[in-house]
C-alpha cells in the first residue's frame, strides 16, 4: 500500500507533517486535528484548491483545514 506525506497547516500557522495511506480520505486526516478547532471541519484546501473531505489522498499534498 502506498503512503503519502501530508503537510497540515493549523489555524495558528503551525505546520505538522503526517503520513496517510492511499485509502485515507481528507476526512480521516482532518479527524486527527479536530481538537485544534472549535467548529466542525467540513472542507479542506489541498494544494491551494478547496476540496470536500470525502476525496482520497492520491499524492503528497499540503492541506489547510
């Protein structure tokens, strides 16, 4: 199974790197960071483009939640 690096930018500007498998969705990654947010995470910005959380991770990406 392929694994990808995901650099997640948090609301305070901190960037954290995590690993995601090819079967992971953006929602699975977002769930790891839900404690950093007061509200539910419903969308993500992947490599500068707004994306729904049901999208699978297929390449190494930068993700802002």
